[in-house]
C-alpha cells in the first residue's frame, strides 16, 4: 500500500470519528448556524442590535426544548418503530404546542422576566409554526441521515469482514489444488517437477503478498492465470487434452480484485480434464476493452480425479459469485451454464482504471 493510500485511510478514519463519535459539537454548530440565520431574520433594523440577539436566544432556547423532545422521545418511540401515524399526530401536536408557547411567551410571560425590553410577539401563531416546523423538520432529517450514515458504515464494515472471510477460504483452497499437481508429478517421477515447484513459488508470492490488497493490476491477475495454466500443462497429456489461453486487448492501468478469475480456471482443471478421453479441453478467453473485461471459459466435463486427493466439495466458484456481488454490484454479469458434456462461464465486468 502506498503512503498516499495510508494517509487517505487515516484521514477517513479521523473523519468518521469526528462525524460519528463527537455528537456535542454537531449540536453546537447547528444551533450557532440557526442563531445566525434567525438573528438576521428577526432584526428590527438594518443591523443586528442587542435586543435582537436576546430575542433570538430566548426563541431558540425555548424551541430547543421541543426539538430535543422530538429527537430523543418521539423519533425513537414512534418513528423508528414504524408507528408512523402516531408519530405524525404527536409531531403535529408538538408543532402547534411550540408555536403557541412561543406566542404566549413573547406576548405575556417575557415581560415578567425582562420588563425593560418591552418584547412583543412580532409573529402570529401560523408564522411561528413555520419557524418551529422548519427547525423540527431539519433536525429530524439530520437525525435520520446520521442514522443512515451509521448504518452504511456498519454495512461497509460487515462487507469488509465478509470479503476477508471469503478470501481466507479461497487462498488455502487454491493452494491445496496446486499442491495436488506437484504431488501427481512426483508420483510420476516427472522431470518437470522442479520447474513446477518454481512456478508454484511465484504463485505463493502472489497469494501471500498481493491478495491482501483490495485491488491489484489486471496484468498481475493475468500473469497468475498464465502461471497456473503452465504449471498444470505438465500434468496433462497433450494428446489427450487441448488447453488454450487467449488474451486480447491491453490490461495496462486496469485494476481488479485479486484472485477473482482464478477460481474459474482452477475449477476447469479440477473437473474438466479428469477422464473424458481425447475430447477433453479447456478454452480460456480474455477480451479487454478498458474499462470492460469479458472473461469466457469453457471446458469439457470429465469423470472423478483418479487420485481423488480432494474429497470435499469445492468452494471457489460460489465464493467468487459472492465476492462479485459485494465488490462489483451492478457492474458485472455472470452467466454459468452446465450442459451435458460442457461447462461454460461467461463473466462481463466493468473494472476500475
């Protein structure tokens, strides 16, 4: 990870902490802004006088009581529990009550506390309902939006956890199948065993160091596929099976989630070349036209691996399907068909530049 990405991640965490944990300053900023706006509305002359500041302060202090009653009682008790009719009724009563309270406060009660300022109720009950309603509506929307952002943050953390879980399942599964190839070659005492071990070491580097990144270059993912195909060629008799890998287009500057395509390739070797006589085949086509990638794979369907080293059900394709849904929502089309003697995967993906 580059230094810039680390700084952006730290900045993002700091911003989230400020937004989601420091609630008091959010309230303070809101009431300061509301005070400034209303003081300019309530001023009785071209400039804001002391009496305007006092009037605005008393107005907002009184309205704050109704605002927090809505935020911490009516919203949790009725709106969040989807008791919408009750919430609308109580909010309407709260709105009318706050406007009536403010009207009586400045028409009668305020003179008992501040007799030297001669406050009067400048606005009718209807006008006060507009001001009160604006504050109540705005604070309600801010409350709901904050809850929405919190939910979004929780969902993002859950998604990240799911992706790590899926990735942790794919890596050992992938390496286990790769080791099976070396095991098979060693049983045959093949002269290609040292070469395959070196190829596996390159694949190990990829899975250990590259797969931890959220995205890697498409070129590296393609190179992984090439290494994997070449490693498994040694296990297959060319006279018995046909393996083709075709790459068209320029992968430069494109990014992809690591090990997103290899499970399909792995599955084709695991199930496509076991048995099936001379008709066995694997065809892999990657067509790149930035930012679009089309990955098409077809293979014959054979019998069970005579070595029968892996008896548990494969998890690679299902995990990849879930990763695609999490990482590329509405940016991919995955079509998998299993016919009588053929297995076909067609993936269309819109990548990041």
